């Protein structure tokens, strides 16, 4: 009896195995300069958005608490108005906070972005 070796190859299985293997290989992160510029730009707006959302959500919860005080508990009517106004002010300050954080972060990151974009332009000209 002759011994033979049989091998069945499936491209789909091989692709799946390679995908799994890639998860466990040591990661060597090599970002292009364009990806670095995009990541820096996104970090600016993400920071501003995060803090303004936190302030806006807390402000709206305080506003809701003030509304409850005025509508449900009549003995806390004046306190509810004061708490509601504080909540409105906090909600109103969310957008200016966003603008301030974005301006500050852009000023901090501007030298890095300008340097990277100059390098990209020089490379594309050559």
C-alpha cells in the first residue's frame, strides 16, 4: 500500500488564519506623516467635544432637577427656579467651552502640524 499525502487548501481559511495570526504578532506601528497629521487634528476636536458634552449633560440634569422642584414640590419653587437657571447657564457655556479648548489645543499642536505638512509638501515636490 502506497502512502500519499493529501492537502486541501482553502483560500478563505488561510485568510482567516492570517487575520488571527496578525492579532498575536508583535505590533510595529509605522504611521505615515499624513496619518499623524489627521490624528493630531482629531485629538483637538475630540478634547473640546468631550468637555463640552460633559458640561452640557451635567447642566441639563441640573436644569431638569430645577424643573422637578418647581413642578412637583411647591415648597421648593424658588429653589427650583435658582437651580434651573444654574443649569441653563451651564448648558449655555458648553459651546464657548468647546471653542476655547479647541483654540487652545490648536495653538499647542500648530507647530507639529506645520512641521509635518511642510515635510509632506517637500516630499511630494521631489
